[in-house]
């Protein structure tokens, strides 16, 4: 029981560390909100224009765009929440201090998951209110109860991408910082976010079926169109996330081991 309490204390301490960064820097807080809101404004007003000049099925497709944009931002911010938390420790040259402390790796990762969860919850609520007020799109009403399993899969997949990105950061430091923003966009074209899976060439469809995000966005469109969701969109996503969880953890452990063996871990942020 004492070990559990100690772990909870360390997790809480790391969460507070990340929260205190926002209290001391207004720009950090504004940056979390600014980009998602600007994205929604651009996509939202585009849909208003398209709705004004179209009818029927095209008009229904327009509804998908705002929902897809909100879901995409959830995935993107989940990945960013983990990887940016790691890279900030590198920027401040604090990574060595963390590794010589009693903090365990899984406690650190758990803290980043919880921290990113609350950030994303704030962003999703804000985007949903803006979409309802400006574009008359009720995101929660459109997706309903199905929001829970769909969002859960996007959270998990985003976190797993964040773990993989963090492994690269631990291994190579500043040299791969661009991947923090680039890796989510590597899966974006294959995830059928703004268009149906059937639009993609057959060989790309085969790749897309190995991504949990593909099932989420396909499922979202089915809910908006038919009002229900088949298990075939949920179970494969959870199974794939389970496989990728093991792979991402093993990859991070390998990168951490290599970084320690080469002595690079102690020099992160200094070169």
C-alpha cells in the first residue's frame, strides 16, 4: 500500500509540475486553445459556404467535416500532450534530474496521459460549444453515447504515438524534434478523416485498416448518417491499440536502453 501511495504522490507531483507551467506562462495556455479554435473557424466557415451552395448528400457530407475536425484534433492533441511534455524536459535540461529521482517511467507516462486528458477535455468542450453556437452543429448530440468508445480509441492511439515519438526524442534529442508535429500527419492521409475509406486506392485501404483511427472516423460517419454504430468499428480499433501499446512500450524501452548505453541520456538538451 505504501508503494502505491508513493507512486500516486509522484504522479501527482508531475501533473502539478505541468500545470504550474501554465500558471506562470499565459502564452502556453493560449497556445493550447488558439490553434484548435482557428482550425475550427477555417473549416467551420468553409462548411457554411459549401452548405449555402449545395444540397442533398453534399450538404450531409459537410456535417462530417466539423465532426472529423474535432476528432482529429483530439488525436493530435493526445499525441502532443505526451511528446511535448517529454521534450520540455529536454529543453530545460531536466531529463537527467528526473531519471536520478525515484520517479519510475510508467509513473511519468501516466502523469503525461492524465495531463493531456484534461487538456483535451477542455479543448473538446470549447470546440463543441463554438461549433454549436456558430455552425449549429451539436457534436455531442450527433455522436451521443458512442462518443465514449470512439474518443477512447483516439485517446489511446494518440498516446501511443506520443510514446513512440518520445522514444525517438530520448534516443536522438533535438535532432528529431520536428517529428513531434510531423508523426500525426504521417497517419492522417491513411485514417480516412475527411473522406470515406472507399475513396482511397485499394492498396492504401489495406494500410488504413491497420490504423485504429480509420475505424473511428468511419464509425463517426456511420453514426451521423444512420444513427447507430456496428461493433465492427469498435472492436478492431481496441485490438489494434492493444497491439500497438505493446510495440510502443517495447520501442520506448529499447530507445531508452540505447540512449543510456551510449551516454546520450545525460547529455540530452545540451547538444
